[in-house]
């Protein structure tokens, strides 16, 4: 059973630690934890991870965010996958930092990468996991915020966030989307010292 797991981000060192690259960061964490390396392929960097008879093809598109659909469509066709075997990980400014939302279909919430994937696949019937990055910016500051670096405090939360997303994707493939959503869509626990 094959799955395409796409992490959205922008290529280039200048974007590496930015909020918009949450998808890349999570796939990097998964590859590192699994001791696999990404290889440069057509339309992006690919890695493959196996788990309980499932094969996850991890894709970091090299097309830039707003053209991510080109890479997704190409690899969905190449791997001959149905839409229900696609999972896309993206950042989301409508959710508080660290909040996760898994959905098996629906709107793109103004995210250009998700929007382009929907256009290219001519469907919104595919699973997305949105990772909250918050919206702590003043009017007109959205682009600077999204393309800004994570704070040290936020960076410290990435390993735990990545673990939750990865477990959610494994659950999605083994016990089904509904139970995976029950696991993923819980609010993160607050640190008792910081409220």
C-alpha cells in the first residue's frame, strides 16, 4: 500500500527555518528519525519510509509553494495513487501555534499551496494536515510573518509537533482517517509553568 506524503515549503536556504516551511520541517524530522535520506527527483526531493506494510513516499516539492500542485499531480500519476492515499502537510495562520487540524477534504483556507494542489488535482477530496503557526503580526505584516524565522521557543516545539503529525499519518494508513483525526485534532497540552 503506497501513500504520497507531501510537506509544503519553499526551496532555498533562506526559507529553511521559516514558518511557511512547516511541511518541510516535519518531513525532515521523519526522515531523520527513520534514518533515510532525501534524493533529488523530478519536481522535488523524495524519501521512502516503510511501516507495517505501508510505503510512504515523502515529497518536498521544488516548485515553490504556489505551484506545489504540479509536483503533487506528477507524483500521484507516477505512483498511480488514488486521492485517498495523499496527505499534504502545510502551515496555517488561522490556527494557534502548535495546533494541528487533519481533514479528509475541504477548503484551502487561503493557503496558496493547497489551492494550487486542488486546482491541479481538480478535487479537494484529499487529506491535509494543517500545522498552526499563529497570526501574531500587525496589519499588512502577513508575508513578513509567514516568511519569518521561528522563535527559539517555537523551534523547541517542532520535535513534538513532528511526532504527533507522523503518528497521525501512520494511524491514517493503519486504523483509518476518522480515528487518526481523533488523535491529531486535539489541542496541544499547555506547559504548566507558562500557563
